C-alpha cells in the first residue's frame, strides 16, 4: 500500500526532508516505524526504539498499534512541551 509520510521538527531536520511517499507491506504504525528505522543512517537514529516520537494517522494522534490503510498520512514528530 502507498502511505504518505510527514516528518516534523528535529525528525525532519535529521532525515533531511519533510515528506515522502512509501510503498509498504506494514500493517501498523509500529511496523512502518521499524521498516523506516531499518533503512539505517538518519532514519535509524531519528526513529530509534526508546526515542520519544509521537505519531498522527490522518492528522489524529495515534498509538503504535494503529492500523495503516491505503493512502493514509502518517506523521512523525517529537513530543512538544509548553509552558
């Protein structure tokens, strides 16, 4: 399936792009994150296990177990704090 990816803030800076479209066999957000991490390099560092990364599926915050679907948009971004 095709999935549109969006990267924000430090993740975008590390990867060097804000968006990309991927063809994937992953079924969940966690599976796709792992697939991207296995690319190595900046992906491995920015999306490493244990690193705090938030995700939104079709512009709604989601859990790693959220199922992907054809044409969905998945965004990765660091946690945001305010004060």
